[in-house]
C-alpha cells in the first residue's frame, strides 16, 4: 500500500496528497511545523512537540482548528495506518488558501497535513568520527524580526546557512546571532562540555540561552535533563566561537540527529579530536530514554 498522508481530516495516498498553489504556506512560508520521532511504537515527547506547535501558531495568530488531543489521535492513526513503529513524523499547519496578497485574514481555513515515514538516519560516520562544522556569514534571524523560537515554514535563514556550509565542504553550519554570539546550527542546537573545575567537581554542560536566537529544542531539553540526572553542571550561558574552540567536547542535538559529536570547528580541533566521553554517555542515556518514555501505540 502506498504511504498514506493525513490531509485536512482524511488519509490519502502520497501521490494524492496535494495542496493548492494559492496556499500561503507555499506562497509566503506562512505556517508552522514540527518534526517528531517515534521509537519502537513510542512517540517521543509528543506533548512537548504539540505545545511548541501551538505556541508557534499562537504567535502567528494562526488558529489551529483542532485540539491537541485530536492532533495526537491523528498522528497516532497516521502511524498505525502506515504500520510504522520507528518513524519520522512531520506535522504541518499552513495559513491555508488565500489570494496573492499577504493578508492572512483572506485565508479562511488552515491546511493541516501529517506525513509519517521511515526515519532517514545520518551516516554512522557522523557519530563514530564526529562532524566538522564551519561558522557561516549568514547570521541567525534577529529575534526582534523573525524569532527563531517560532518553528515556522520560513526556513530560508537556515537554508542560506546550509548552502554556505556545504559550499565550504561541511555538512552543518554554526550560526551566530547578530551580536556574534553562538546561536545554533541550521537544524540542531549546540552544546559544549568543559572538564570539571576541580578534582571534586563535575563536567559542565553548556548551551546558549534561546533568547540569543535559537529554537527551544525538545532534544535540547531532554539532554539538559539527562545531564542534570548525571549531576553534571548544566547551564544556559552566552558563548562565543572562542569558547567553543576551547571546549573539551562539542555536540549538536535535534530530533533527527539525536546527538552528534563535533570534532572540528573552523579548522580548530575540539578536545581530543574524537567524540568525547560525556557526549557518548549522554547519547546512551538518550537512547535508553527514547525506548521507555513516550506515547505508546500498537500497529496491526
Ligand atoms: N534548531 C533548529 C533551527 C531546528 O530546526 C531544530 C529542529 N530540527 C532544532 C534546533 C532541534 O530541535 P528539536 O530537538 O526539537 O528537534
């Protein structure tokens, strides 16, 4: 059976899942989305993803014409119909069909679709050897202009950064904010690890505060919780490239990536140049968490 996509209350075959060229999601990137994962029949942090989706929509004054409970049911049903236990889930809500002007009030009905598919994993080498990333000239959107905390359909800022990284032979870009502080990567949050300050101390796990221009990542929060459970010193602190260059470990977090070690930034080797112990411990904890924590569903 062809992959079934939820589209405005119905399930249709992938080939039939089409939307209008007058949809403002397409014409203007006017809409919101979430990327979610399920692991062995458990949807990871579904409530948190729905909360973020509703918050993004609220800021855009886009009223989602269903409840969170109904959305949860639609997501789980889409997974069941497609018989997917390990999946990547994309939930999209656009402003809907309007005319060629910007006016969102002309769009009477939001378009809602849910795609569930097999998860495409990043190459194993990313995790075994670690990534080399590069700082790109495109700065992260100003929070006062398009706040990066809104997970909107307008990803050009990130795409420009991705193009610049790829032009330089790197898979991922480090994005700074307009003041030159570290913000995040194009689709992942960034963390650094510093060795304990004293022999009795614990490692420090640090990530930039989201108000500097980052998405409030669900994986980011899960990693902060896991790091605290390990009694690491977890802080949200302003950081520069210099801080990252001199960290003992750096890693990225995101729904698709989970945790990817970074071993080189702008030509500077990070720590030993290999994925670090803290990164690896947190990745193990994260894998355990995804197998125990989530909204359970059955197929067949
Ligand atoms: N930053 C950006 C810009 C993102 O698009 C994402 C999601 N891919 C993240 C960070 C990570 O967020 P999450 O852990 O919720 O997937």
